[in-house]
């Protein structure tokens, strides 16, 4: 779910290194006045310089970012509970809402600087946590992982151009869109962003034989499962092709057994066994050996003023016996920059959910979105959006639960702030 697969990184600034040097030099100078100290001034200066160099090396390459993303939405249906159905993040209408607040810390590997290991931590707070790892739909113990969106360590093996291995929890790259609103062309997310996996926990390996080609393999617990639903592991193969700097194409395949073999112990009290709260020992009544298969591809072409993108998806769940369930469709994106600080964007989406695998009701879903984005300053954008969802069935909420409608329209104003040393796409 990433528009770009790389981001720029900033080293520790010269002023910060100077402060470290001043503190260390002052400490060393203070030690030279003690009677028991026999170092000469030249040896003291050399020791201080070595210590300063080591401390600067430890801090070099660290980047951070802080993000606040909020919105106000209006829904023409005046739905009960003020709920916007099928939305990932703009879930409420007639409500001032905090989509998410984030803290990101990263020290990425940099072989050229002699650093083969690295790590990344993304903390998340707000409504988005309940769509992702704070939801019991995704996690057997959501209370454990609610605020951890990403947490993984990396190491680059000296194989060819460098084989990077990551272990931990990382955002999924299935689908064109990703988590952070500032990096998206629209404020709301597509149906496919909601349906495809948000994140994974496990092993990820990436190898780029050239600047225009990379291959990635995952071995993970499952689709958005920090703790596995069963004893089987899922896997994915991903190819990224960049024939030029303006063209990018991803081809992704994912498969695995995703059904639960235990009934989750939600809102746990004291554990009945000598172990952590919430670990279930209650077996599911029915064994479900079905397999999930996802074929996902997306690409984009960009210039200084325009972006054109497209995504196509085919998802199927195959049981041991009986008919399979299928969801298929795609998304088209367009962006035109009218000013260095402003752009207009549009999205059209089609999803054939004729088996009800995504929405719970057999239907064909479509949506059209128009977005206007203005950058107020570095670190702040205002985004206005109109969106219309429509179906061939009466699905969307009205003022009562019995009042179901074939469409919903929303108007949304999003406000996003961020600061930090982390640059580019998060």
C-alpha cells in the first residue's frame, strides 16, 4: 500500500554533533584537573575526539516524525450512529474526529556508511487503531498490539547487491494505497485498501539485482495477524519494476490459511492457567481449512504535475469442499497539480462482491471520489473531499437500521500536520 517504495533519509545535523562534542570535551577537560589523572593534554584531546566520534556514529542515520491527522465529515444519509459504512479511517460523520496520531522512529541500514542493521518503530493512536491492530477482527489479543503499527529490525546480508532481511511487524504492500494520509492523493481510502491486508508479522526478504527491479518474499503469521490464527504460515511473492524514474509497476501474489482454530478470549480477566491473560485454549467448533489467494497488481506514471495510477485485484477463498468465494475489481487514480502547493485528484473504483466476502452482502460496489489538496506550509495540508458510494443493493445506512439505501454521499474536511527529520514517503 505504498505509492513509493523508498524514502530519503537525513543524517544527524552538524549543530547536534557540535553539542555532543562540546559536552564530551568539557567532561574530559574537567577530568584533567584531578590529581590522580596522569594523561597529557594531547592524549586527553585524542580520547575526547574518539569518544565524540563514537557517539556521533551511534546517532547518525536516526530519523523521526510526528503526525496528527484529523477530519470532519458530513453524510447525506444522516446514518444511525453517524456511521460511514465501508470506510477505513473516516468512519464517523457529524463529528470532529482524530483519525490517527503517530510517532515514527527509524534507523535504516546503510551499507555505504558501514551500517548493515537497522530498525523501525511506528506508534499509532486514535480511531485508526480500531481499524487495524486494535480490532478483534484482526487480532486474537488486540489489547496487546493496539498502538504498535510497525516494529521491525533489519539486516543486509552481503549477498550480491545486498539481501535485506526484516523481522517483525510491517505494513502490507498489497494495494496502491497505504496508511499515512499525507502520502495519499485522496483523504478517504478505497474499498480495496479496507479489504486487502493492512499489515503482517513475520519475515520479509528483499533483493534488488538492479535499480529498476526488486523481488520480495514474505513468510508471515497471516493477513494482519500479530499472533497467528492457526498453526499455518502464509506467504507472498512481490515483484517491483521501475523501467524509468516516472513509471512503477508491482505484481503481487499472496496465499495462506487465515481461519481461526481457537475462539478468542476477548476482554480477558485473570488467566485460568499460569500464562498471560487472553491466551485462548477453547478450540473452534468447526475446522476451516480454506485457503486465501490474492492476486494484486498496480502501477503508476508520474510527471511534475500529473499522476495516473491503476490497480487490479482478484481475491478468492477456496474451501476443501464446496464452491469458492470470489471478489474482483479495480481502481483508477488521477492527479493534476494546479499550483506548487495545490492539486486536484480523482478516484473511481469497482468491486464485484457477488459472494459477500467483503461486505457480508452479495452486491456490486462502486465509488467516485474528488479531492482538493492545499499545502498551507511545510508540515501542514488541508484536504477537502466529496465521495459517493453506490451499490446494486440497499446496503448503506439511513436514519434507522431498517432504512437501507443504495448509496451514500459524504463531504469531508481533513487536516494533517507533521514534523520531523524523516523525509519522503513514510
